[in-house]
């Protein structure tokens, strides 16, 4: 497991990685595809969730995305004022997902565990689950995302 205790320089490190024209960068992005095989271990999803909640910048991005999703849900089929969309939060989480995969040496397969992790964090923010390490969270992920997450 990569050390995510101090990620203060993650953006710069990730942007520099993306600017490189070397085999490591090409190999990392060539693995990204629309399939999820083999299934992703639930431990990987839980690790990602823990890192997101450990760091204020990332937790705030998750919270902003959840608030925006609640706006979308409230509007139903009608689009709300898109100027309120927290684009920065979406970009932060997308960039960090790829950084996390790169540093952890995980394949960024179809952003599957990004979705599972962030959407499960929404449930924690709403108080449905007490914390990431609760058995209910693990069961939720294994049940709801069973098409691409396994024990």
C-alpha cells in the first residue's frame, strides 16, 4: 500500500506524471479500459474511501459533490442552474482517483471503485452508516457493486 499520510504535493506530482512521455505513464493509461476483470477487491475500495476522508481537501470535494447530487435529485428531470456545479470538486476527485491508482499500483479500470467509494461515502455523510470500517459498509459495497467488487 502506498503512503497517503502526506499528500500535500499530490497535484504537482500527478501533473508531472501526466506530462512525462515515458513507458510508466503510457503503461498506466493503457491499462484503463471499459472492462472490470478481475473483480476489484473490496479492500481497495475501502482504502480509497479512507484516504478521501483523511484529508480535508478531498473530504470537502466529496461533500461538495454530494451537495450537488442532492440538488440534481431535487430537480428531477429539470436541470438546475449549472453555474452552481462544483466543477473543482469533480476535477479534484477525478485527478486524485488516478493519482491514487498510480501510487498504489492499481489499475484504473473503468473508474469502478471510484464510483463505489464516493457513492458509499455519500451514505456515510448522510448518517446511514457510522463509519468506513463498519461491517455494514463492507456489506453494502459487496452487495450494491457486486458486478465489479469482490471479497
